[in-house]
């Protein structure tokens, strides 16, 4: 049996299994709380696994392994950044968000402010961040099918992206949060199992000597000792000062972005108590931390056993490094049949990863549209639960279609890099508004709206005129050149702008509600009344 046939069978088994879970969950999805928050019935351990499944995306599995395989030491920055970001989420956001809101980020922001403008801003930001994040998953799907099926035509990749998009829409529309959560739990177990297996095989091949693995990776990379030192990709002499600033910008976006990601924030509403919210993050940190340590071996193992040149020939951005490594190490240890089986398993796991994450993202954005924009802005709080859920399902179709279209355009970019852009947008708009709302008594409507819009617009604006979109061979539009902003990641500019706008908007407005702040302070610290009241 060929690797293509085997991988396809394994992937179809996963799809059939998860679709069965989704339809099972749909039988128990009757209220808005069921659709948005899974009825708040998941334990801390279950939600921690789901958080891991949601967070360990195609960027983590495919993108980070690829960027380490091509850039060595500098690529590992993504692993460190994604992991450290969880400390910010744990210490500043997780428990307080779960106690203060009901379904979405906007529930927290709108509690002590004028609800319509704040919910509008939060809804727009949630949908924007989710769509940027969705791009990475779609690009990962296109890269995988190219490796497995030998499809090199743009139309073939486009059809794959469309197929993934249709599946993610089915998960969200039919299963809601319950179905999506169980899909993410299954996927987290499969991903950890697959990544651990390949890691052990690679280390076993080198006698469990990490130094032996790193030495071989450096030799096969074509870069020599420089492969194991900083400065190969970021902050190089050729890049000059702009390269060093870009490195700082990337680090800021990675570390601060998680606490502002909508699809991660809504996961804290699926547990029954604040204690379970804390437990969720601790489980998530354990799973995610272990996984990012594995990416070190996966990335350097790919460089050592496959070779950076072979990886870049298959996919210039390195997105196929992990599956290529699986086949190479399988061939070495088990022979050609073993390599075929291992490639098929890892490719199927990668497809599962993409499907689980895109489902979570689509659910976050469609929920925000239905709950924040439709129910509270357009209908002014008069929409029924049935209407809300129906609108959420319809909006999932629309958001999925937009993600499919943009994913087809962005196929040449590294998926880890695309996710870093989503982190920058989340850290620029959402994070300032969330932190100010939870910790600053004076914060008001003008400040919240200013922080979200200025952070969001500045991040998107700078990305549009950066080398990511035009002016370089790997840009989204390589034949055009309208780039004047020198940095690839806008975080170092847009994140401070978001915080500054939130502060300035607040002090220029006379609005203040000390009583509401006192109420949300008690609620955020104790959880009293969190499940019962929908603010405004």
C-alpha cells in the first residue's frame, strides 16, 4: 500500500470518528450555553487537553519544525515564545476572564461600559484575529497534500484548502463547543503520541545523544556551526538594525499574544469553576511545554536526517519538515514499509491538527458575531437563544468561506510566521483592553474602543505595507512591491500603540463607573454570579 493511500485511509478514519463525535454532541446542544460553552461541563483536565489541542496548531507541528530545520537556533525562538506566553495567560487572564464573563471576551469588556460600541469593537477584533490565524492552518493543509499526493498545481492545493474549510464548518455548525472540544481532545492525544514517537526514534538513532543530533544537524544544514548560534535568520548583519528590532517585535508578539487570542479565551468559559480554569491552564502548560521541547528534536532531526536543502526543495517555507522526518527515520529503523507507515501516521495527525484548530477558530469568531454583534448590537439584547445559535451557525459558513479564499492566496508563507502575525494583532488590540478592564478603575468606553481599534488597525496596516505582503520572493504578492515598513512583525509598534490609545482615550473621556468596577473586581476574584448574568 502506498503512503498516499495509507495516509488517506488514516485521515478518513479520523474524520469519520470525529464527525461521529460531532453528531453525538449535537444531540446535547440545545441552548446557547451548550453551543458557546459546552454547557460548562468539562473538567479541568479535559479542558486542559482541549486547550493543548487548540493551541498546538499546524504552526506548532509543521511551522516550528520547519523553521528550526531551515534556520536552526533562531527557529527555536517560536517554541520558547509560544510556551512563555502561557505564563502571561495563567497569571493575568485565565481565572479572571472565566469569572467575569459568560461566553465571549466582550462580556468582560462591556460589563462596566457602554455595551454597543465595546461589543462592536471586540467582535470586529475577534473575527479579524481568527481569520489571520485560520490562514496558517489552510496553508499547512496545502503543504501537506502537496507532499502526500504529489499535487503541485495551484488548483490542487486550492481544492485541499476548500475541503478542509468545508469540514471545519461542519464541525462548528453541527457540534458547537461540545463537538469541537472533543475533537480537540482526541487530536491532542494523537499529536502528542505521534510527536513523542518520532522524537524517541530520532533520539534512539543517535544513541539518545542530543549533542550528536545537533552536530549532525549543523553538518547537514550547509551552515556549519552558525546553524546552532543566533543570527542566522533574525538580527543578521545584512538586516542591520531593522533585523534586531524585528526580532524584538516578534518576541513581544509571541509572549503577549496568547492572552488576547479569542479562541483560547473562550475555552475558559467551558469549565464549571474558577479552580477548574486554573487547572485547565496548568494541564495546558504541561502538555504544551512537553510538546515544544519535542519540536526541538523534530526540527533539528529533520535538518540532520532529511537535510535543509531537501526540505526547502519540497516546500520553501519548510512546512513539510516533520512529515519528511517521519519518513526518513522510519526508513532508517523499520525499512521502506515502516517509513511509509510512519509518514502516513504523521501526515494524518497533521491533518487532524489542522481540522481541530480551524474548528476552534471558526467557533470563536462565529460565536462573537452572533453573541456580540447580532444579539447585543443589532438586536439590542432582544434576540432569543435560538436566534443567536442560528446566526452563529450561518456566520460560520461566511467566516469559513473568507478563510478559504485568503488561505489560497497565502500558500507561500511559513505557517509559524503567519501565526506570529495573528499573535501581534491579538496583543495589539485585545490584550490592552482586557488588562485595562480588569485592573484599571478609571478605564471606560472610549478607552476600550480606542485600544481595540488603534491596536487592530495599526497592526493590520503595518502588515499590509510590510515585506510579508509584497516586495519579496516569499511575500503573499511576490510580483508587487508597495512595502515601505521594514519589519515583518508589527508588534513593537502596534502593541504600545494599543496600550497608549487605551490610556489616552480614557483620560480624555469623563465617563467613569466606580461601582461597576468594584462589582467586576469582586466577580473576577471570586466568580460570584459569573454563570448567571449576561452583562447588559
